[in-house]
C-alpha cells in the first residue's frame, strides 16, 4: 500500500490573504506531492510498506536520509494542511487552552514562544507545539523535514500544531519577512482541529 497525497481540505485560495493561492498550489501539488512520491520510493523493498507513517518515523534509522527527509516531509505537510483553515484564528479550546496556560502562563506568552521558535530556527525547518503523554504541551523547532516523532528530535511527544518555515512556504508573498508570515499564520490556525489532536494524543 503506497502512501497517497492527502486531499487538501480547502481550496488553494481559502487562506488568502494570509497565505496566497499560488504558494498553496505549488506547496501542495509540487512539494508535498514530491515528498509523497519519494517516500514511496524510499520504502520500496524495506519491509515497512504497510507501517503507519507514525511508526515509520518513531522507529526511523536517522542515517537513512531518503526516508528521514521524505517520510518527514510527507507527515509534516499532512499535519500542516489540517491545522490551518479558512475560518481559523482565535484561541485554543477548553483543555488545550488550560494546558497552554499551565505551560506558558497565557496564550500571548505561548504565541511569543512559538513565534520565537519559528523565527529563530536557522535555515529550513519547522516549529511545533507538541503534547506529551499526561497532557503537558511544549514548543520546539526542528531542522529540514525532521519532526518530534523521530528519535532524539525536538521536544518529543506528538506534534499537534506545526508551521513550515521553509522559504517555499512564504517567499512568494512575504519574501524574506519570515516574522510577518509567522504572525499571519496565527490568523489561519484551526484551533478546533488542534484541540482535537490534543485530546487524541494527550
Ligand atoms: Mn513545505
């Protein structure tokens, strides 16, 4: 069973003006599609073809560059599309809001921590909000297509929110202004979905 490019849950222009349609189209149909194809190539003959992507990443041989880069790229983008939406923005719901307050004091402090992690990740990568077993949340970042499911990466736990900070995610609209893109991302976060992921993985 080969991995398939997941359906984008909204139209390319649904996140405008925060994320433009052209960026979405290239990002989804070229970049994510490319990671998906190369992930299937990297899995061929490995014996892991029927494993879940989570299991593949959790048990990853970090020296396997093809699987690390493309398995990460497949998973990270699949999560990224889900945690954004046309009716996004606002703040997290109930128990996730409480966990964020417990870890960071307030939503605004969490927003600063997450934004700083994204802004300060040198070069390409991702910033994450993860949940650990027991419900504690933590912000971290990782390079390239790594993510916290992989051995020894970031804060551990399960990512429930991620922002892609590769230039391909924002350069058409924001050029070098990564902080503006990070700020705009908060207007498209689907907190309902993030809260659901929190409940499922806490
Ligand atoms: Mn990307």
